C-alpha cells in the first residue's frame, strides 16, 4: 500500500514541475515580425493577429527601438479603438484601411484607459513610439507598404 501511495504522488510532483517549467514560456508570447515601409522609412513590426496577441499588445514593455513597432491585424474593417492599460511607453497609433492607407493618427499616453479610435473603418493599427508619424510627415492617405504580407486575423 505504501508503494502505491508513492507511485500515485510521483505523477503529481512531475506534473507540477512541468507546469512550473512551462509557466514562464506562456508569459512571453512570441509574435512574428514583418518589415513594413512608410515613404523612405523602414519599420520592423511585430504582428498581433490573434485575439491573445491583440489583447497583450505592447503591455509591460519598458522600451522600443526607434524603427520598431507593432501592427494589429483585425478580422474586419471597423471603428477599432486602442487604449494604454498596462502600457508603459508613450505611443502613436496609425489606423489603416484594408489597403494600408493611413486613416488617422492618435497620440496615446502610458497607463491610461482613454479610447483612441479610428476615424473611419480600419483593418489595421500600427503602434510606434510617440511622435513617429508626425516627425516623418506622414498624414491621411499615405501608404504603408508590406500590409499585403501580413497574416490573416484569427
């Protein structure tokens, strides 16, 4: 009987060790990276195309290189909104139509829950460091290249 008791506990301990080992991997979600372009500027953008990655976004990040960003791929054109809960970086978000044309840009402050919304139905949102679009003179109607290489939203 003692032997059966030990044998019954061993899988539980092993299972707990596997769960503990797997927990950190779940905390950091790896997103694909795609190269986008705006005018003469190159962007390395992480792609948030699943519900999980769209919800996580750039939360809890403390820095982001100048030419890096995150593009959110939505399943349909709509008046999508973004907010900055648990986001530590000041960001600008450009809402894009299905062809990658810029609709509007909104500046967002860290750790706020204010909504920043597309001015027209958008399929994508591209987050960059605060002021990135303005500093490069990008405006409504400008094209973001590389949108055609993005995965479909899931």
